[in-house]
């Protein structure tokens, strides 16, 4: 049915700081329950999600449930003694035992004839509305078949991620305007059709998830979605009970972005039959109504229509699916929950229940309801003594709204044989209005499709006179305005210019060019198209505030894929980790460490924090007891005006979420360090970090170094990190313009790429006309081959050569020296060859 009340309080400063520090990663996984030895359950005297979000970072405690005016957390004795934790007035309830299960039991409206809770498990905490009960696995089945429950998990709520995501989506949210296509969907909601479907569900009798009556409802729902024309209909099985039923409508323009509408189809009764008309055939039928009306419409984003099972037994189905969705990296933007939509006892108004991270959704529905359903007032709702499937989304860090018939006067007949049409579900006009609001909200978020632009952004471009080709697929519901499909571009923050993207003759394909720009330029661009109805689309979304971008004329100055030992250093003053130290190896995969490096085959080596045995445990060689540091060799960026750094990192901080991953930059060989990146949350699979203007962090020198630090410094966490494919591309202005002015001394520019395995490019600088030799030598001084023997005029001369020995033999991997001699002067550069 419904969740505990959480006041909507947003601390602006907190969200700004949180948004700037928290890395939201689509693939950051939620682990299965993994309690830490020595932790206990504490009751905290607050349900404020903003205050609770800071707990994992500040103390290492994890919030595992939020109730009406309090919450429950897991913490060690050391954490419990901290001032931050004590400020929340903790009450220690019991140790968390890995072989036990924990449930919130809802007591509101429970008949006095039910067995005493103490006979079904150990009661750890209790008030008038609910109780926290510990059970053995065998006791759990008896508890959930008798009482309504919600399951607790040791993984903790992702509150910080939710607040950061909510703040970002609030900034992206644009003012809503009336759309006649959405109005047509809203007007299509039909109470007669919905009543017929509710009657069908009521006629099934009970729809309990754990027995055959739930399976009957499951199959009926599969058939309903298929009959509406959905081809992507599946079931999500999370245990031996009836399954969640899912229908997917793929988006056209931004299919990776997903919105979900759902309601639970299982029913429950304190005793006897459980027809569940209002709770929750009403919500399930609302989902079907949305699916039917939206079937023929196209939307920018993908929509999931889900009928949940296992809600009445503790949100089990939605929680399991959210676990799967998080691990799968779904880009889930918002969830609309329908649960009890048709009982009216007084004024017909719709209660909107949100949390601190879902404020933007709450504001949006209050904005659009008067546009589409002006006769239905909305009010801010609250709940006590229950929960519903939106809570699973909140716990996993996703925004969600619960649209509910009434916080104060919901149906008194639910969870009984009287939850039937006429008695419990007593107002289908009210239900129709409520479902209209839900569909208006969902359609506004997913956006009816008008124009879709698909384009693969350009990578960095070489210097030169060739323009940069732009190719895009543009699909529109209405004819496009001639010459409206264009690419808009600017260089180094200057004014925007546009160039035409013309039809190529291919299916919906357009192409054009951005003119060539000077080497060293930073080019931003976006695509724009307009149809004859006036609809406009841009790529990327939000342009021109956001845009695609590439650099011009950056050469590969330094790279390392770790297939060879390039001289990285493990260890630094202050390191104290007892296991999981950095090492260069072929990683041994676990649930938390990669099985493969990032480099394409035949590469297989990267740096990882420890490497356990094949088939070993997850925590055999993770970082424990402190920090471990990995430091690069010296990187020569002397003479570079700009530099762009990229690297691929894997980072997991699970169980306690209280450790961080640090990246530092130095330009004095490591004497001083500047923080470049702070990763607060898990990032997997391998995720790339890019910093396009290193010169804005520190002046570029010939003594650059990088440092990567993984830690487990608070309570025991499961921490793994990996690093691969580090590259630096740079712009060397003195090497682009071949100067006519005589330089002061003999010099060689830095060879590029370095290290390298193919062609090598560099410049030779002569102060006077001279006979000059340039040769390649191994570390012993043996000349491997001649690169140049010639008399040249003063100036800068390009020197390009292919990596071979004298006679064309393949050059062995290793360190080499390039030596130039002219008269009495000598210049040299070191270079590393990779095989």
C-alpha cells in the first residue's frame, strides 16, 4: 500500500556541494545484502533524508530504512561513538546477524486476532504503527503470510546519489506547456473500460504472490499487454513466487532514457479472500490503461509498464527488479507509482507523495495537472503504517512519485474480503481523473516524439586544411523545413556559426562539414532541426548550453597500456594498506574486480589493487587496513600549450560506502601534488575520465606525474580499483609553425607518440646551417640505426621515421635514445618502443 512520511526539505547548499562531488554512474551496482561483522542496528531519531545522506561519508553508517519520524541504520561500535552519529540520538537495538532476516511489520489496522508478533520472530523495536522484527529464514514465511511487511537490506539506501541526481534533474527540467497530443491521451482514459478490467481481477479471488492465485493474475497480465500490441513483454522472476510482468515501449530519440509506471497486482487479506479491488487492481488497471493509450504514440524516451508482484510481502518484487536495473546500468529517469486510486470519502483530490530527491517530479506534476485535468486538485500527501513500490526506487537512488487516493482517508476495506467494487473502490470517476494525471505526467517526461537526431560525436581531429565531416540521421513525425537541419559550431568560445546539413539520399541521412580550424583549437558544436509544425530538436539535448566538442591538432604525447613495465611506482609515504596493494597483472575476476583489462586484445594487463586466486572469495585481496598509492614515471610535456589527459578506471566501494578514490597531478616530479579527481562512488565497468585542459590545473613542464590512491580507511569495506590505458594528447605550438627565425641552439622536440610502436614524428631545430646527424641508440649506447645525415639550413625541420632497426629488422621493445649532433652541439631525447 504506502510508505512512511518523509518531510520535503531541500538544503540548497548541501545539494550544490553534493552535486559537485558525487559521481553518478549509470553502471554503479547495488550489491546483495552484505553485512559487516560487528555491526548493530540502531534506531535514529530522524527521517530527514538530507541529514541522513551525509552519514555514510561522515561516519561509515548505512541507512537501511526510513519510517515516519525515524530511521534505522547499521553501524559499528566505533561509528556509534562518533559525535555525528550521536547527534541523531541513536538507540542500539541488536547486532545484525548474517543468518537472520529483518522486516518492518505494519500494525496499523491489523486485527487483534492475529498471532502475537513474538511468536513469529524477535521484536526489536515497536510503536503504534509498526515493528522491527528479526526472524530466521524459516520464520520469515510465517511472518509475511500473517502480517504486511517490508524487507530490510544491509546494502543501505543510496541517499547521496539520489539527492545529487535530483538536483541535476531539477536544473534540467524545463517549464511545461500544454501539448495537444498529451491532452488526447488524457482524454482517452475510460472509466468504463477500467471498471471492466478491475472486475476481471476481482473475479480472480485472491492474487497472493506466493501461491497459484498470483500466477493466474500474472498470465492474465501477460495476455493483456500482448493484446495491446506490445511485442516486448517479459516476466521478471526473483524467487519461486509469481513474477513481475513488464511491457516495454522503446523510445525513438533518446531510447536509453527510461521512465517507468507501475502498480502491484498481488493482493492480501488479514484473513479470508483477498479480492483487492482498490488495493491494488485499481493501480494495476491504471498501468494497463496507460499502456493501451500510449501504444500507438511514439515517445522520445523508453517507457516501462510494470505490474509488480510481492508488494504485499515486503516490496520484494520491485526491490529485486531495482537491484537488477541498477546493476544493468539502466538510465532510469523517473518512476510513477499507482497504488489505490479509486476510494473517495470526501473531497476528491489526489495526494502526491515524494521525497527530497523527487521534488522536481512533484513540482512537475503540480504544474501539468491544471493544464490537462483542471478539475482535479492535487495536495501534498504523507503516509504512515505502510509502504509501496516507489520506496524501492527511493532506496536505490531514483526519483519516484506515489499518486495516492488519500493520505488521511484511504479505503478502510483494504486487506479484507470487502475490498471490492462499490464498497472499497467506490468512485471510478475519481479513479479516471487520477489515472489521467498519471498519464499526463508520464507523457510529459517521456515526451511525444517530434524530431529525433542521432549522431556519433566527432573524436579529436588532426591539424590541417581538411574540414570535419558531420553525419546524422534525422527522423521527424512531420516534414522538415528546408535548410533547417544545420550544424552550429564555435571555436574557443567565440560566436556560434552554422553550416547546412543536406540530405545525402540515404534513409533520413544528412551530412555537412565544419570548416577546418587552427591547430590547438577547441571546437564545440551541436545539431538542430525544425519541422513544419514548428517543433525543434537539438543534439545533444539541452544545446547550446551543452554541446559536443573536439580538439584540433593534439598529438599523442604519452600513453601507457601497461602491457610493458614503464616504471610506475607502488607505495608512497603514509601508505598503510595491509592487502590489496597496487600491482601490474592480468586481473582475476570477482564480483567486484574485473576479469579483463580495458585494452583491446591482445592486451591483457592493467594495474589492479591485489589479485586473488581463481575461484577465491570477493574480499581475498581487496584493499584493507589503509591506503595504497600508484605513481607514474616522469611525463615530459615541456613546450606544450595544452594537454588532454584520459584514463580508464574501475572502482568499487561496497558494503559501507565510506571510502574514496583519489587522483593527483604534479608538475615538479612529485614534490607537490594537486587533487585532480575525487571519486566518491563505485564506477564499473571500466569508466573513462577525461581532463581536456591540464594546463588550467598546473603549468605544463617536463616533470609531470600522476598519482592514484585507493583506500579502505574507515570501517571495513570491500574496495577494489583498477587502472588502464592512460593517454595524454598535447598541442606543441612551436612544433606546428616552422619558424624562419634562427633558433638559439640545437634541439630535438619530444618524439610523438612516446611510447610508440609505429611511425614517430618530431622536429629538429638548427641554430645555423650545419651538417647534422640524428641516430637511434639503445641504453648501452649502441647505435641501432641512422635517422638523418644531411646538411640543413637554420630553422625547424620535421623528422619522421618508422620504427625499425638498420636494415628494416623489427625493433625490440624497450627504452631508446635519439641523439642529434651538429658541430660541437649535441641534443638527445629518450623514447620508449612498445611491441
